[in-house]
C-alpha cells in the first residue's frame, strides 16, 4: 500500500541513497594537481571567499580563459563555509550530483508518468562509472553546476508546456542563462527543448502547435546560444595555439571517433582513463569512414522507429546534439575524449535504452517483474563499478598511477602528473625521470620542459635547467614562473650578463614582479643590470 501511495517518494529516496553510497567517499579525497588548485586554493579570488571585489572580478574578467562566473562563485562559497580544505569542495560536488539526479527523476516522472522507467533512467545515468570524473574531480564543478540549472530548466519547461504560463517560460530561459554562466556547453539547450517537444511532451501532436510556432518560441534561447557560442569561440582562440590547425575531414574523423568511443565505453565501462593526445585513438581513413557510416545507420534506425518508439529516437537525437560542442568540432589542446564531456549527453542513451528495452521486453514477456529484476541488476552492477572508479580519484598517486597502469605506461599526462607529485614530495630524481618519459611520449606536452627544468635545478643540473627553461619559454613566452626561474638558473651557472638580460626582459613584461626585482638587486640594481646586459 505504501509503494502504491507514494511511488515517486520511494523511488527518489532509493535513488538518493544509491548516489550517496557511491559518491560520499569523495569527502575524504585530496585535491588533484591537474587543475584543482588553479580553480580553488591557488586562485586569489576564490581563496578569499565571498567578497564584493571577487564577485565583481569573476563577472568582468576571464578566469583561466573561461567565462564561468557562477562556477567560481560556488568555489568562493565553499571557501566561505568550509575553508580551504578539499573536503568542502568534494562535499558540494556530491550534493550537486545528488540534486541533479533527483531533478532528472522528477522531470522524467512528471513528463512520462512512468515511475519505474524514470527511476532506472536516472539511476543508470547517475551511477554509471563515466560520472566519476565529473563528480570526483573538483575542477569539473562546472559540469555539475551547469547540469543543475539544465535540469531545473527541464522541469520548468515541462510545467510551461502544460500550462503556457509566461512565468514558467521566463524561469526556463533564466535557467539556461544561469547554466551558460556555469559552463557554456548549455548552448545546446534550445535543441534539447525541441527534442522534448517531440518526446516526451509530444507538443508536435497538439492542436494549434506547429514546427514554426515552436521554433519561434525558442528564439530567445537561440539568441543566448549564439551570444555565448561567439564568446566561447573567442576565448578558445586565446587558449589554443593559433598554429594548431586541422582540416575539415580530420575533424569529421575525430567527431566520428568520439561518438563511437563513448558508445563503446557506455556498454563496456572498464579501464576508464583520461585519454590525452598520446593515448587517444584517432580513427582515420576507411576506419573513420566506417565509424561515420555506422553512426548514420544508427541514426536511420532511430529515426525509422520515431512513431513506434519515439523515446529511442529522442534519446539518440539528444546524444548527438548535446555531445556536439565537445565532439571534436572545436579543437582541444589537451583532451580528445573525456568522461566528463558526457555528463549531459549520456542521458540520451539512458533514455533510449530504458524506454526502448522496456517497451520491447514488455511486448515479449508477460511477467513485468522480469524487466524490473534485469534493471535492478544492471543498476547494482553499475553502482559497484562506479564506486570502484571513484576510489581512483583519492589522490594524485592513486589516480595517475592507475592511468599509467591501464595505458601501459603510454600516457604522457600520467607521467607528467606523477612527476609533479614526486616533485612536490621532494623526490626530485623520480620527478626528473617521469618528466623525461612524458616528453618522450609527447614532446609538445604543456609545461613539460619547464617542469623537467625545475627538477634538473633541484638536482644541481643548472646548465641543463637553463636549456630546458629556454625551450619552454619559446612555446610559452608568457610563463612568468619559468621566466624568473631562468634568471636564477643563469646566475647559478655564472652567466651574470644572461641573467641580467632575462631579468630585464622579465620586468618589462611584469613590472611589479618582486621575485625578478630581487635578482636585479642581487646583480647590483637596475643600472648595473643594464650594464651587464649590454656586455
């Protein structure tokens, strides 16, 4: 009687319990040196907590080449309430994912009326091992926060579609804006709304509703998409090396590879790692053509069943549309594929799977308990795998050691990151060796020569450090730390004229850098430094 009376509440409570059981462990995890510190405790705006000047700055300037002010506000709030330790950031990430899971269930249940299917779709999405990266990695707060506003927008839109109240329309539009201010990936939001109009809201079938009318209704949403797309492309140009180019056919091949890769790991979620440019598989030639043809076949099959199984069609269109911005259409400088790119796109596959399989099994099997038992087994299995995947994010040694093992020592990112971890632990020889291996695997790896130079300097190999720092500055002339480190290395090898020249170059770029001025004073002051540089 209780279940029949309160099915939604029981499903929601079960979903919440599963999510917390899998992700609560992250509260005891450390920062990951890959970006976590840059977003949080090493960011002077964030580590000061919620201040008027900090709030003003995140809304008026770019942070790490991105305009995501609400994400930074959430980090600032963490510092204000929990301090600078990692546990507060992890707690908020887990809480956001919990809210997102419950909002997703609420939307699906309100839109379809099916408690079982809504629960299984939400659970499979929330507990799939591919979610671990977005939740356990503090730097991916932007996935979770943009997801929060995304799901709030879906709930508001469902209510608007049923009542046509302007206030609910405004709430949907505001949710999109807030999501874009958390992560610009929500530029796909109007396409998602059109997919929802097809299924489950079925607005295309309602009297008086036409495609033209529904498109006009989405005009403000598309305007926001265009605005933030242009802003993101501009910021992207600042981040990516302008010399990095790829022809159209190459990008299409990468897109086909990415779409196929995520399908594969959805079905076989084992050995999930962050693939960098040294480990990612890039399909080319006939293999890329075959991947593209396979995706077109799947699209054709999904479209063919649009009348008999509209959820399958909607789920597949969702996957294609929402993944598009991170599918390879825009060149990325570090990742080729990454689990956190699937935080919202993956939901489309879960909808297609649950409703497609549910309808098919419902026709084949008379006993409704069989699909429920199969679904429960799948949820439990994925929960166990996800729990294990989350454990790898405990600390740097655990995460990057795991990636190094899974890739057979072929991940340049894992080697470099292990090097940083060894360096921070005072094990400079191990750090130097790992930096060297990273550069052998990927000579263009970001900051590779600079890191190796720092390790060489700690080992007393100052001449080698000079050369490595110079190599790094050719690639990254705006790296202030490497620039001042080069001054020190030149002094250590006795090249005072070279040190003076580099110090003067440095203060021309960064006039207020006290570290460089200390070296200039060590060399006898600015006038003496200019005399040395002239010699």
